[in-house]
């Protein structure tokens, strides 16, 4: 098994400013370096392997909230302006099973 190159704390701090100085340790169980990082949202510190520093900027709680927000974002209803549809588009939507309201009759303006 090849040993990976271990970076010094100064090198890691230069690359990843959210890393907390003085927290770099070696995890014997996982054979990796571990440190603490500061959450970009709430400012709390969380433990992370140095190999994950490039992708983790938020603590577990904030990551879960951000994931929920991303999933919620796409759950809105699609609105279609039926006044802009031509007959071909209207027929295609009806064939796809979309219920559309009847088009409004154009209002004729009286010239005085």
C-alpha cells in the first residue's frame, strides 16, 4: 500500500482558509490526517479529514439544511401563460395530459 504525501499545517491553511490552526492530528484508525474546520454558515467548528477539506465548507447540520433547500427549490408548480400558446402548442400540452383553461376571447376596443 502506497503512503500518501502528508501536507504540513501551513500548506493546508494556505490552501483551505476555513481550516482551524493548531488542530491537525493523525488518525491511527483511518490512517489519515484529521483537523477542524470552521462552518461557512454558522461559524461552528467541525472535524474533517484533510482529504475532504476541498469539498466540505459547512458543518453537518448546515449541509443537511442546504440539501433540503435545494430539494425544496424545484417543487414549485409550473405556470403556463395560455395567452401566448398557439394551437399547435395547446394541442401538444392537452395530448400530454395537461389541463388548460380555455383561451380568453380577445377584447375589441371601440374607436370613438
